[in-house]
C-alpha cells in the first residue's frame, strides 16, 4: 500500500479522454490514488466519459457539420481501409487540412481559464497523452512558464511528425523530412509533417519538461530523439493495474455471466477499435484464427475480440465474436477470467496494459515481442514471445497451450504472481509521487 506523503501536494493531471485506452486508465488510476492519500489531484480532460468527482471537463469548440457527419459514419464503418482513415481524420477539427497539407492543429485554451476549471493552483502539472487540439503541445509551453511540467509518453507521437508508433520507421531521427506515411506523396503534405515535428521540437525545447516512460524500451527510443537532449530529467516508471479488480476468479462463473459455454476453449484479444486500429494488427488475428480453425484441437475455440463491433465470423473449428468497447472495469476483468489464453498481436507497444491485466487475472499471454512487451512477459514462464509478426508461430504456441492443461495452469500461476509482484498501480502511484517530490525540491527556489 502507498504510505502517506508529506507535505501534501496539489497535482494537476491532463489527458484528452477520461476513458479510452491504457493511458486514460493510468491517468484516472493515479488521480484516484493521489486523492485517497490526501493529496489534491484533478484530472482535466476535453472528452469526458467518466463521472469521477476529480475529473474536470474542458469543452471543445463546437464541431462543424462535416465533423459531426463523419463522426457518425465512423461509428458504423468497421473496415480498416482508406475510407476509415479518412473518416477518423475528418471527424476531428482541422482534419481536412491535415489530409491535404499534413499539418496538425495545435490550439491552446487560456491558462487562467484552465486553472479556474481545476479549482486550485497546482504544485506540478503532469501531462499524459497530448494528442489533442486544446490539451496538446502548446499547453505544455503555457503551463511550463508557471509550474514544473512532467510528461509521461504513453506513445511516441511527441517525437514524430504524425505517427503514434513509428515502428520500424526511423525517419524521426531525420526530423521526418520524407515521411513514408503521408496521406498523399506530395511535397506539401510531406513538408507539413516535417513542420509538425519542428513545432513540437520548439515547444518542448522551450519548456524543458521532466519526461517519464512506462518502459525501458520506450525511454531508449526517447533518449535518441530531440527529447533526450532537452528534457530536464528522465525516468522509467512501469504502468501498473488495479489488482483489486484484475485478479483471478472462477472461470465457470465468469463464463456464465458472459453467456459463454464451458465446453469450449476461449481466446481473448482486447483493444479500443481492435479491428480498425492499425497499430493493433488485426490482420494477424485473422490469420491466426484461420490457422487454428483448420487445426485439430480437443475442443472448439471461441475467439473474443473485445473493443470493436462486427458480425460473428466462422473458421471451421473457430468462432470469432466481437464485443463493442466497454468501460466497466469489472466486466472487462470478467472477460479475462473467462478466457484460457490472451492473444496480443500489436507489433510495437510502449506498454501493453492489457497484457498486464490478463496476467494479473492469471491468464497466460502469447504476444509478438516488439517494444515493451519483453519487459512484461517472461518467455516460457508467464507466456510466450513469438517471432516478430509471424501468425503461424503464434498459432503454434496458442495450440501448444490449448493442448497442455498442465502448462496452462503453471503459466497461469506464474503470470498472476509476476503481475502482483511487479505491476501494482499502487506502486506506480508511489513512484510518481516520489518523482514529484524530487522535482519540487529542485524547483523550490523558483517557487517563491
């Protein structure tokens, strides 16, 4: 448990969403933990889904008619292709401009209004995801004039011209001068992407923030970028999970609650917009399903895809079901408890929070080894790390686990123990508070 910290601090956390993906969960967990300890913590967001009392919502400017139309269409269009990418962009302010010119839109709310919403003067400002028009890069600069600023990079967007996760592309080392991911191969679009990174460099260099990353892999990449040269200090703090929610449970009861049969194997993969988020690599899930569906295993397989909608698909011995995005932590934990194996197909992760959640529930994980996943899974003990983006190898390891109950059970216990000993959100909060305290002590002469 976290020990009481003195003196108490006023902490302002900033993240575009209150509930969306892993970064949002972490920001919400931290704000909740700080307040339980007697600190004053406010999480300010520009898109609100949660009703927590410590969350303050900053209203976005009214969207245009075309933004709203594309937003509705995007909700119902579930294919990952060029149309989906266009809809995702045009539903956002400045989306058309971004497609045609490559330029992202960085606005900033008035800092005094911002502090008025939070209801107090913070000792420190902690940014999480900053891919937002209002709560984005320019606010870092504005906040840094008055307060110590810490940024946790849950992805690598801040060091690129547009990409959340650059993967094998290292164009950011050359300031994204010739982006291979531009919408159109025109000079104006590529130049716009280059200008995005140039603007980020100017903002961050002026602020000189304290930088955190959830993994050593991510921090290694960050230190090779411009951020490594301008950061006041860097630190790695692993993301934890709420172990009072994500814990082993009765599989039979969980399946009854979720209307899942007890006489079939259940695989699970979970991510917001799992089918259409290109970073989650749904193509690999599809290939794995075809391979497993054509294989001979003891029982039929149900593959649950949590976080997106779609019609049930059948591959002989395998049934793929889609479950729309849900926000209830207890219900999400039930899906883990009902599963035999968690399948993680993202090629690169700064930190795969779902991997840790699954392990905390005692579910062995089979994953591609890109990014931070190597820091989460112990190969051969808590799960398997598979050859890079090789669905055939992943299907082999999944089948190995399905056919060996004793191995599944031993990995289940090892995964649970590993998560409990290393990935507790209470420890994550404690480490952040210690870092805040160090930062404030260093900045004490400037605060008076």
